[in-house]
């Protein structure tokens, strides 16, 4: 059984945010207006987190932008606390969200140390005819439930269906999430972390590999590659 | 009417008729209740967007009030049980007033959780798809158990009084008849009742302790900064008892004044409860100090960020108000007998404690969420009118339901007072005697 | 009772679900070309029934490589924007408000406009018609419009600047080639960015970002280093290995300081400089005048201590950069283009050119390349009906007169229209152009429009300028039309991208701009129709592809393997096209996304050095320019920048883009002003306070962001918000700092100098009650 995971190379990433918009378009995320945005209610399954630090001499700051999807933790603090099992970890590494079951208690959102879960504070709206751009593959979430990055799980299902219809096994590269697909810097890769020959497994073995807030024991399936040195 | 029946006439008076005060309260509570209902309908229709909540402050007043109300519920049952088991004779006039608080306020505590749900229409899923690994489920289980036990614990000592009422108000037989369980006051009935009460008193203590421990675990089981703490269980229980005692004092003071029960609720009761409040204040301070010192000394950056937001950042005003209200004011008022033995002294201390404990609950829920581990713009949380109206409605309805209870049942346990008068005085003096060295009798 | 309550509750919660009808019908994929900026990315649209539900890069397309930028990803929001006009709109009320417009039919609109144009022509005043083109893409629309105008007989073909002019002029001055330099980032080892928005609003953002990924991690064992020099920690600076904070306006000084150090230490590419470069020492130019030598100028004016003092950068850093730059394989210096509206100073581009010349990376891998024009056929000459006298009429904007290298001068045009001199403008046709918002002097343009009797605005969403027009003609979104796009600026090889209409019919009653001009031509005069002899856009595309076939070079877009094969063959002098007929080219190019020629012949100096001397001329004479004047007491340097999502003055109309204006601040939906903590403290401004930014020309209000991402004594403000038009999401959001810019001209190119303005900043209460 595959363990799907993502590698994000911070040395390639330019902070362009194509991944952010790609995710919103792919997953029927409703656009928010200025008021909701100012109140921290704009839904975005993927954000760029600015980690600003003052330089070694304390004068020149550095800014590291970190694309932050759900980490699809191996030991997710979010699923444990859900009273109705509306968010669950499956054996392929996905931390899934079951919208029709979620009661909107937002316990998972407070328990996630990465703050990547969004809540539908109101009913999502699309000013006509914007709703015509919605994807048929992803359900539109109702008001009152929690949502988050799914690793574009529907794309796996579609790829599987296609492979099955054509009577052949699924190839790793057939399943690519929307953010990974669009990243112009090729900073994101996706695949089976348990397959030692996969691109992500290879990158994951890099000296530069690290995971966010690993000390919390969450065992994320998103691996970052730190910025390198010149020539390294 | 036999002599005995007339003896505690003052305790029957509120039941016999409702005064102007009651109707005034009904109007005010009804108004606030309707406003709350309107707010709730608005929230149901438009979603939690009508609150001040946001990302990352996913929880706010509703959860604060959940913790606050469940905390207050520790007043009644727990205190009463402890006093019963320790045979504190001064408890007799106050246990009922305390126990009612528990039962009523628990409903409002659970109501707060319901208010907080994005999809209250799916509340039943908690039972249908229960995940027992979730502390929220533990909460559901323990609060339900506590509510059941507390109701029973309130009801058992009510039975003899209901029988009195049944005989006294034939017009309300439909209510008192079935509830009195054919109580006639035979010695056998008394034996069974007292047995049951003692069993319940023992059972109810661990349940009560578990309830607020589990409430604390909702927070402590996560890895979030300044939530993930081992002392949260006892810290919450201490806080609960603390705010609970203050609530009893306030309820007693109101009842005493409204129904002219000065003969029953005496300064000594206020003095004794005030002493308890003083002890809890010291304990609360101890826990708070321990919690903040370890956080500060440990210096884990994500914890420290929350610490700083409380002590000198955005929440500093609330934080220091809390310290003054929960510690400085009550200790100042209650340390001296001169203020403690007065009704006003304990009442002022209790109001201060309730304000402080409300702030404490708020400061537990909100700051940890306001300073997430990974940097992101955290829009400040400001509760909306919907959240405040629902709080006002809950408080008003609680007071009103409490008043209705006093209109249906005696708020001071009549039979227990009488029992005290008739049996305990002698019993206690015998008990006290038994503690002492046998008196050398003159030959 | 319980049942009733249950029903009520159910009714309440029915309102939780959004009633959305999913698309129905068969799925298909259509190839098109994004034109939301000049990047020219080939895209692939996923259609379900008649709806477009997803846009991704076309993997075979050499520019996008299957990738897109956030604007491209948000393109469906532009397609289905709720404020696209239902059809042509005619103004019936006062100028300036959308409410003044009424629906008209295309026939009414075209008849009215063509009628007026025909009248002017009959009256012998064709020059009174002005065409202003803007927009990002290089599709057929503007080309047809230009042909229309020249056949009509007007010289007033004015293109709004799109940010590449300063670099292009610098290239023309030194290499004698009129082209936007293409920087081979992907093959470079060391890039010194002189305040450029290399990784933000470059002319081809996806192409540049892909190249950056390759530069950093695409070549095993060879990681490129990016050093960014700017007073502000931009998003590009954030990706850099090193951010060197210079004083405002001294990027060029820094570059010349580095050049001086390289020369002083003798680290320059000696053989290249000796063979191909003119002007290191004092020399006589083609006209026989003596020009100072670069070495002398650098020694005189850019000594280490002086550069240190002027830029605020420690001398050892300058020396280190000089040594790194001259020792690291292919080193490339990039001039200060900050976006389509901010070309940067020509002198700074020249300074970057000096470094590239010293590093010897001209027309070399990892260096400055010049793209070949795609071999498209010349359009048949128009019938000679336009009178010779008309040809003599001067342009209204006088472009080319004072500054020979300047092709258009929109700001001068605004003045000329207002002054009515040298003659009155009677009709203004704007194609995807919004000068009343996005130009160096938006207010002057808005005022100028008032004096023109007929203003026609063509665009897919009514912009600020459209609100001031008499007619709004809705043009199609790129997914609604077939098109042919030529090489995007900054891409080093010729590309011809082909687009098929994705939607079976436009969302509203919009038309392709090319079709609008075809229709106008037919209505104005037969000779105009003959100048555009194609039935429709399809016929024109076919004509172009036939010409492409005849050129006998290049290939249909393909996989990297195909690309390598074509390169190899062409290097060996072979051409293996994979198509035998023009028809086959047409079919296969449409199926792949277009045609290109991946072969680049490095070191073809006859092609890329076309100066009189045949060498790269350093033009030290132009570099002696005086240092930036000190600002008045209490003023701050105004640093403008263009966030990628709203670069070029468009993008704010899409909510997904408003939400991501600057990931470093998590800024969205408002204009902000970055102030250094020391400066903010001096001004008594706290983080998130509202401030008024005031220049002698105008003042705007913005939200302060107190940050060490900007140097002291400067205020950095993003361009792209503060629009009146642009639909519900753009209108009234933020403020337009271009209004602050003082009229100043770049002395070398004559372009507007947008970096010379100084402003005062003060705290104010929240604007309009919105806190
Ligand atoms: N994968 C891998 N693992 C190995 C080995 C291997 O070859 N490959 N080799 C093994 C061997 S042989 C060894 S010896 C160990 C070495 O393992 P470590 O002892 O962990 O060696 P270092 O990585 O050198 O880390 C030493 C730390 O000391 C810090 N340090 C440097 N100077 C000083 C100082 O003056 N004072 C103080 N207080 N700190 C200082 C450094 O910054 C660094 O953090 O690794 C073993 N592990
Ligand atoms: S990142 Fe957060 S939401 Fe995602 S699996 Fe981990 S804890 Fe859960
Ligand atoms: S919000 Fe939904 S998913 Fe999250 S814990 Fe509550 S029920 Fe579970
Ligand atoms: S994997 Fe899919 S759902 Fe997750 S961030 Fe990327 S695009 Fe969004
Ligand atoms: S698309 Fe790629 S380069 Fe752009 S922000 Fe996302 S990860 Fe970084
Ligand atoms: S770079 Fe330009 S052309 Fe390419 S996707 Fe982005 S906006 Fe479209």
C-alpha cells in the first residue's frame, strides 16, 4: 500500500503562489471578499507562511516563504480528537475529511498544530456566472463544516478509474495534485514515500530534508528541503 | 394546622404566591431570553459568520462559557456532598440552594456546546458515530453522568419536602403527588432515604471531580501551547469549586434577601463559605503561579509566545484584572473575620471571583489560539453581539429557572432543618462529648 | 410539536448548502494561450459540456512547460466574472460611472463608430483618430488594430509601456538591436539582480520561474547563486541567497562599483572584452566624436569608498560580489525592471549591461540572448489609397522626435490631447488599455479623455478608462476565441502559439478584438477592408501558418525529447519538421499548441551586435549621469513595486488574486505602505496605522506595515490597486500610488522616471470609516 507524500524544495520555490490559487480552483474553494479576508475567514487549503528572521548580524532580515498544505500527519493530532470520526486517517496516508458527518465543533482545527484547517463560517457563494467554473470532481461544502487540503484525493480516484478501465496498474506519475502540477519552479513533488525508487523518496533522503514541527511527533508526510548553499 | 406545620411558615411562603419581584424577573428574563432566541435564529440561518470567531481563533465565548458554566455547576452537588459526608451541621439550610445551581447550570453548559456547533442539526452524530478517543466524547459521557447523578442527588432530599407540599397544596397534587413517591415519613422510609443520600453523596464526588478534569482535558490533550499541561485537571477542578462556591454565596444572598430568610441563612453560613472561598482562592493562586512559572522558566518559544500575550501583550489587561479579581480582592476581604462574617463582604468577594473566573476561562481558551505555532496573520477576536446576547440570555434564563424552582419547592430543605433542630442538636453534643476525655464525675 | 420543530430546523439548515448545478456533458481538452500578461503561456483547458472547469499549463508548450502562474490559474474567474458587460454599452449619462451606460447591439455600436471614423476620413482628418493599445498578450487583436489604423491613415498608434522598454533601449544603445533581451537564467551560475522583479512580475513569469528552478536545482552538482540588490526585501529578494540593501536609487551605482572592482582587479573576461567590446578605453565613435572610456569613468566616479558611501553597502561586500561575479561560470546581471508599469532607469540597465559585457556573457549560455523573430509572413501591402499628405502628419505624442528610441509616449499624448496641439484628437480607440489607471500619469489621462468627442474602450471588463468612454465594446476572454500569439518578450527562441476557442460561444455577447476591427474596416471603407483581406480570424491564422510552413525551419511543439532531437538536427544543419504540408502543420500545431524553433545559435555576433562598430558599445558617456539628488528635508523616497498577482494594473478584479497580494506580509485587499521601524518611529506611525502619502501631485491613504523589509527613509507601496473600474472586486479597493508620481523623464530614453518621486508620510484616521 502506498504512502502518499509531498516534497517541497524551498530552494526552488519563488513564493509565486500559483499553487495556492491552483488549489482553490481545483477544489471549489469559494472566493472571499475583503471583509472576510480581514477577519481571517478566507478559506485557503494552502498558504504561504512567512518566516522572517533577522540576519546573523541582527541587521539584515531574511524572509523564508513556506508553502503550507495539510501535512497529512502520520500521527495526526486532529483525527484523534474528532468526536464523530468526521476526519480520519486512511491506510494510504491521507487525512480525510467527511463533510456530511462533520458537526462543526472545530476541535480538529484547534488541535492541528499547523493551523491548516478551515471552517465554513457562512454558506459559500459564487456570484453568477462564476459557479460555472466549479469542478464536477469535488463537492461544494455546506456552511458549518471544516475542510482542508485532501492531497487532491479525487485525482487519485480518477487516475485509478482510468487505469482500471484500461486494465493496467496505476503509475505513480498519473496522480499529481493540482498544486504540484502547476508549480512553475518544480518546487513540489508528489508520490509514494514508501517506494524507495520514487522521486519523493529520493528527495526525502536528501541532507536538506526536514519536516515542520517534527518535535511534536506528528510524523508529517510533507517533507521540506531547506535552502542550500552555493554550489551544494 | 398542627403546631409543627406552622413552624417553618416562612419557607412555604414563596411557594404559596408569586410577588411583584418574581413577575419583574419574568419580564426581564423573558425579554433577554427572546433576544437570545433571535440571536440564535440569526446564527442558525447565517452560520457562525455572525460570531467574532475566525482562523485561528476557532473557539471563543461559547467554549469559554461552556467551561465557565460547567465550573459553576461544581458548586452545588460537590460542596453539598462534601459537607454531608463530613457531617457539617451548618450545611442544612444551604445544600438545596446549592444543588439546584448544579442541575440548572449544567443544561446551560451543554447548551453552550450546542451553540458552538457549526451543524447543531447533526448533534446526534456524537452518539451515532461516537469516537471514544475524543476528549469531547469523554465530556459528553461525564457531563451526562454528572447531570443524572446530580438530579438524583437533588431529588432524593426533596422527597420529604414534596410530601409536605402535597399535603399542604391539594391544588398541586398533580405535581407533588407523583413526585412524592408516597412518602409518609415512616422510619423505614427515612432509613432508606438517608442510606440513598449517603451513597449518592459518595458517588457524586468522583463524578464531579471527573467532570471538570475531563473539561480540562479537552484542552490539555492537544499539543497546543499553554493547553498541553498536566496540571490542567486539578487546576480546572480547583477553579470550578472556586467559582462554584462564589455562586452559592451569591444565590444564598439573593434568596435570603428576596424571601426574608435571615433566620435560616445566617452570617455564620456566609462566614463558613467565605472561609472555603478563601482556601480556594489560595489554591487557585498556587496552581496559576505553578502553571505560569513552569511555562516561563521552561521558555519553549511557542508556549512563551502565549505567555507573553497574556502577561504583557494583547491580553494583559484581562490577565491582571483576573489576578486581582481572583486573588487580591477575595483574599483581602476574606482573610479578616470582620468582613468575612458579613453578607456584603462575602458577596463582594464572590462577585469579584465570578468576574475573575470568567476572565480566567476566556484567557485559557482564546490566547492559545491567537498565537499559533506557525506565523500567520491572526485577526484579533472580538465577540459579536450574537455571542453576548446568548450569554445574557443564558444567565437570565438560569436566574429565572432558579426562581421558578423556588416557587415550586422550598429552597431551604425543611425536613433537614427540622431534623437538625430535633435530632442533631442532641446528636452533635453527644458526638462532641465523645471526642472529649470522659468527664471526671464528682464522686 | 417535535415534528414541527424538526421541519423548521431542517428548513434552517437547507440554507447551509449552496445550490450548485454541476456541469454536464462530455469532457474534452482544448489548447489555448493565456493573455493575462505578456508571458504567453500555452494552456490546456478542461471542458465539461460547455463549461471550462480547469486551466493548466500545456505540457508541450515551451514557455509554460505545463505550468502556470497564479494569474493563469485564476483565469476562469476572469472568464466567468459577474461584471463582464452583457454586450456593447453606450454612454447616455455623465462620464465616469457604469450607471451611465445602456445596452446596445453590435450593429448599433459598429455603425456609430464606423460612421464617425468614415466622416473624419472624408474630412481629411484621419490623424485625429488615436489608437491606444495596452494589454499583456501578443495575440492578433493589437496587430489587426494597428494594421487597421495605418490603412485608415493615422500615425497615432500609441502603445502603453509594458515595462520592457528601458531594457530594450539599453540593448539598442549598446548592441544596436531593437529587442527585449532574453536572459538565460536557466544556464547561469550566478545572477546579480539589480532590483529586478525577476521572480515576480517579469515579462514572462512562468518562463522565468521555471528557469529559476532549473538554475537552483535542475543541474546536479551545480546550484546557481542569486544575489539581489534593492532597498526592499522583495519576493525576489526572499528567494535570493543574499539580499543587499542599498539606498533608494543606487542599484546602478552599486553595479558600477562592482564593475570598477572587477576592472581594478583585472577579473573581466579579457578575450571577449578585447574582441567584442568597444568603449573600455577612450575611443572615437562612428560619428567621429571622442567618447570617454569606461575605465576612466569608473576610476573617476565609482571608486570603492564613493560607492560605499553612496549605496550604504560595505566595501568588502562590493569586493566580494565582484570576485564572485567574475569567478562563477556564467554570471548574469539583471536590470531593474519591476513590472509592466515600472521599467526601471535606463542608466541602471546600462550598468547591468556593463557587468554582462565584462563577464563576457553576451549571447553566451547563461547570459544575455536575443530572440529571433518568428518567420511569419509579411501581410499583403494595403492598397495605396492613403494620401501622401496624411503620411506626413506628425504623431500627437511626438514619439521619436526628442528621443529617437522611444516608440510611443503616452504621457505626452495625454498632454497633446488636452492642449489640442499639434491638432485635436477626435476619436480615441482603446484596446485593453487603461491609461486612466495604469500609466505614469493617470490623472492627466483621465482629464484628457474628457476633451475627446468619441472614446471607445475595448476590453473584457470595464476598466477605469472605460468608465470615461462613450462606448464600451466587450472583447472576448482568451478562452472564447481562436488566436495566434508570437514570442513573449524575454523568451530567447521564436514561438508561435495557437489557440482554439474553448467555449462553444462566449459567456456574454463579447467579440474578439480582431473581429471588431475586421467589422469596422468593412464599414468604414472598401480600401480598409482590402487592407485586412481575411474573412475572419481563422483565415488570418491559416495565412500565418502557411507562411510559417514556407519558412522551412523549427518544429511543432513537443516533448523535451522532441526538443533535443530538433536542436541536434538543426545544429548539424538539418531540418526535420515532422510535417510535409501546410495543412499538416496546421493540424499538428493546433494539436500540440503551436510551433517553435528551439535551436539557439550562441555567439552569432553578426546577429546580436549590430552597432556601427559591430561591437558591444559600453556607452560610458551615458553612465556619467549625476547622482540622485538628495530629497527635501522630511521627505521619503517613494519605492513602487508590482506584486505579481496585480502587475500591470490588472488582476485586482479577481478575488483569488486580491487574496494573495504579498505572502511576506499576508497582505490582501488593501494598499499598504512599508516603513522601516526607525522611520515609522520618527513619524510616529505604528504597524497597521493608516497613513497619508503625499507628493506635490496628489495624496493617497494606505495602511502602514512597519517592517525591516525596507530600508530607512523610504516608503514602499504596491501598484495595482485603487481602481474605479474593474468590477466589484477591484473597484474602490486600495489606492493608486501612480497618481503620486511626479513628471520626470529618464534622460537617456525619455521614458517616464517613476523612481524620482519623494513623498511625505503622516498618520491619519481610518479612511472613510473603513478600519
Ligand atoms: N551519518 C553519519 N553519522 C555518524 C558518522 C558518520 O560518518 N556518518 N560518524 C560518527 C562519528 S565517528 C562521530 S565522532 C560522531 C560525531 O557526532 P557529533 O559529535 O554529533 O559531531 P558533530 O556533527 O561534529 O557535532 C558536534 C557539535 O558540536 C558543536 N561544536 C563545535 N565546536 C564546539 C565547541 O567548541 N564547544 C561546544 N560546546 N560545541 C561545539 C558543533 O556545532 C556541533 O553542533 O558522528 C557519528 N555519526
Ligand atoms: S497538518 Fe493538521 S490537519 Fe493535517 S493531518 Fe496534521 S494535524 Fe491534521
Ligand atoms: S469540526 Fe468536524 S471534523 Fe473537526 S472535530 Fe468537529 S466534527 Fe470532527
Ligand atoms: S494537494 Fe491538492 S488539496 Fe492539497 S494543497 Fe495541493 S492542491 Fe490543495
Ligand atoms: S507554486 Fe511552487 S514556486 Fe510557487 S509558491 Fe507554490 S511551491 Fe513555491
Ligand atoms: S505568466 Fe502570464 S501568460 Fe503565463 S499564466 Fe501567468 S498570466 Fe498567464
